[in-house]
C-alpha cells in the first residue's frame, strides 16, 4: 500500500472514529490528509464508500497486529493471553484520551441499519474477531468448567469491550474502561474450574 493511501486511511479513520461516517465528508478527509484536491482523493479511492470498506479492512488489520497477535502467543497461558488482550485495548483507548475509539464500533452503530454492504462487512470483521477469541478460549478448555459455551463467552467478551470503549468515550474517562475491563476479567475467571490446575 502506498504511503499516500495510508495517509488518507489514517486521516479518515481518525475523523470517522471521532465524528462518525455521515459527519465526515470527502473534503474533510482531503483537508486532514493534506491532499491537494479531490482528484488526488479519487485517484486512490473511487468513492467515500470504497474508502469506508478500506477502513474496515484496516481496522481488522490493526486488531490483528496489535491485539489479536497476543491471542496467538503460544508461550503464554491462554487465559493470561486473554487478560493481556483486554489490557491492550484499555491502553489503546487511554492513548487516545478516550476520544474516538474503534471505527468498527462507530460504523456498526451508525450504518448497520442503513447500509447493507457495510453491515455485512462489519459482521465479517466481528465474526473474525469472535473466532480468534473463541479459539483462544478453546485452548483454555482444560482449565474451564465443562458447561462453558466458548462461542457465547467470546461474543460476550467482544460485546462488553465494545460497550466499554463507547462508555469511556462518552465519559471521557479511561477509569470507566479500566473498571469494566477488571470486572470482565473477574467474570472470565468465574468460568475456570477451581479444582483443575491450569496448564
């Protein structure tokens, strides 16, 4: 990917995470990314919609590189990895000063009802995230209670984190996110079979 394309994506992602998709115009993206005009924008993206799809792909890549990579670190206990993953999301939000958040969550809440293409793509991204978290929980299966539904637990973890990011954004206070993250970790621990020793 060219440096200019990355520059446009970064600027658009930042604007959309702060304002939303509908409130972010192509002109806003052009100004924020330092382009000379619309012809430069349309050289890289055919439309605002194509830019939106590229942002979703970038969001998944970002999650994979920074967050989901932790889930695949085989040298660390699976449940410890899950805790580190949660911590990474908290740190990421704190670094942004609780302004903005995940473009994925923003686009999902704004466009799921009005744009079928985005809804389907966002669903694919969430499914990929859910699959990664569920896979990690399956790794921890020997330490968990027999009745744990790994898919439901993975989905709950993701929903909790997305909601926590939204709340911290509204409150402009990372302590809100930190508290929810700590509660989520305790909830996960409730699924551990205390009579078993973690591997």
